[in-house]
């Protein structure tokens, strides 16, 4: 931060405008930080209450291994439509579901 302030001061930005820009940027990003903290708190509570492991366990038990890829596609597509971003969905949900292939010897064994 100090290096950036020094560079901008040398380029002719007044110190008062740099401080104003920093305050405005902090106010804008504060809501995002609060949302991320709340999501982290909810995930921590769900992990402590064993909600996520139970959902994963019953989800894997209920999906027939023969149709695993099909259900991964359907679930990822639905989440993508709900979130409005295909890249975010694939990077978070799709790779995680397909990572079961690495430990899939148990899932796909006859």
C-alpha cells in the first residue's frame, strides 16, 4: 500500500484524493467482505453440525454409479442456471464432483 501511494504521489495525485479513493473503495468492498465472512460462518456451523458430510454421504448413496456422470451434469447445470455463471459453477462444483473419479474405485467397481 505504501509503495502504491508513493508511486501515485510521484505521478501527481494529491494525498487528499488518494485517501478519499481508499475510503470509497473500502466502503464498496466492505459489503463483499461481510458476505464472505457470513458464508464462512455458515459453512463452519454446517461442518461442525455434520450437515455437509451427511449430505455428501446420502448424495453418493442415492446416486447409481452407472448414472454418476449424468447426475453430475444435471446438478452442475441447475446450479449454473441458478447462479448465472457457468465458469464459477464448474470451478467449484464440477471439479469437486468429478474428483470423485480419483477415489472412484469404490464408486465404479462392480
